[in-house]
């Protein structure tokens, strides 16, 4: 009473099982799982890039020479900061097709006022209003020692110690 129709059902079931396993393997193999460490890698790279750019501006060209960042803070030269900061951001060690022209920033200087409170003034901004982004900004800071009496933007009510320690803060984001 056994016929060969049962063998067909067995082969059909076996083929369906192999097909389901193969489909599950392909689906699970093509999905990307982000771990918490992977999500912030681009932010860390952008922060390191901004930190390196500020460090290059804070390094004197020769021994005994004043550095560029101190000169920019003393004269509050917005254009010089923009040119130098963007040039340092765009320095690459190899020729790649990576486009970093969409970077935007907002730089401020924080100093201690004579009353002991911390005050600030804007140093420069990328001023590219046509680029709007929802990307988060990273904060890059650098402590700079300047002559408190020579900074033109610090008001008269400021602490005019010599030297004055100021904090340059740059918010950097992709546009």
C-alpha cells in the first residue's frame, strides 16, 4: 500500500527546507549591525581633524616666534582665522576623493572678566548660510596664552593679566 507519491512529498519538503535555510542565511548575511562604537567613529574623526587644525595654528613657525592663533586672537582677524583654519582642515596626507568642503564651524573665545566671571566673544564663523545640516556638531577646544592687554576684542572690564589664558572653542559640523 505504499506507493511512490510519499517519496515526492519527502523530496519536496527537503527542497523547501533547504530553500528556507538559504533565504535565512542570505537575509542575515546582508544586514549590517551597528555597534555603539561604530556610530561615533565619524564624530571622533571630525573632532581629531579640528583639534589638529587648531594645534597647527597654535604652533609657532620658528623658535621665539609668536604663533598664528595668538596673533588672530590679539587682532580678532576673522578672515585670517577662516583662511588658516579651513586650509588646515583641508590638508590631506594622500590624494583622495574625500570632500570636506561641506564643513562648517563657529568659533568663540572665552576669557575671565575682572569680576571673576567667564565671558566670551565670537571669533569667526564659516558664514555659509546656504548649507543646512542636521548633523551633530563636535566641540574642539584649545587653551591659548595671550597678553591680556593686547587683545582688542576683550572689553575694558576684563581681567587684563599678563599673561591671560583664554579658551578657543570651535563647534564643527558637516553641512
